């Protein structure tokens, strides 16, 4: 059974940092494209960052230079380091590898 479990969210002030973790079981993160998505109520889900099995990374334009995706194959975990957070980063963040997705975790950035 494949499971993706996010952690590390919470409330942070603008300019602060958070690191999200996604512990994966049932599949190997090193052989998958792993992504972080986020969703604000009544808005479309958007891809924030992704890393392919070969290590290629992709970021949404508005998080480039602030967010970093990484993975630890030994821990089978994917991370999203988020720096210089802005109120518009407030959303539920999901860990994703097709066709699986975690339950999501809330990140709230106060101004």
C-alpha cells in the first residue's frame, strides 16, 4: 500500500521559513517524479515544485529562489524548504507522485 504523509506545516510570520516533509511508503522516491502542490479554497491546485527520478527540478515562477525541493532516498522522504514566506503562500500543501497524493498539510503565513 502506497502512503504519503506530510508534516511540518503550521503558522509562520511573513519572512519566516518552514520545511515540509513527506514520508513515503510502498514506493521508492528515488525512482519517481515527486512533487509538491498547493491549493487555496476555491482556487485551482498548482504545482509548486517537483524533482524527477534523475534529479531534474522544476519550480513555479513565484516560488523560485525561495523554495527548494529535495529528497533523501535512505529515509524515502521528500522535503520542501520554504524561505521568505509570504501571506500568498498560505495554502494546503500536498505531496504527490502520480497517481498518489498525501492528505495535505496547512501552511498559514501571517502578515
